[in-house]
C-alpha cells in the first residue's frame, strides 16, 4: 500500500526549506489534511499560522507519495 507524507512548502525557499509535517498517511488522510483551511497561509486564521506567515512568508501544505 502506498503511504503519503505531508510537506510544508514556503514561497520564499531562501527563508525556509520544505519540511515534512507527517508521514505514513493514507491518501484520504493526506487529502483531508490538505483540504483544511488551516494548512495554507492564505486561509489560516490561528495565531500560530499567522505568526509563521509573518516570520517565514506565504506557505502551504501539500502531499506526496513516500
């Protein structure tokens, strides 16, 4: 069975490199994670997400097969 990992990507790669957030997920789990509005700087509203955006610039979570 193929598993997936969540990777956080940043628009400005010079400030932060892609970072693995989770591993070993099913396709449905990975898709559900990435469908959450809190997984993109353009739609996130939590203080943590806003602080990340202020510090590192625009970002989003994506998934890829492991």
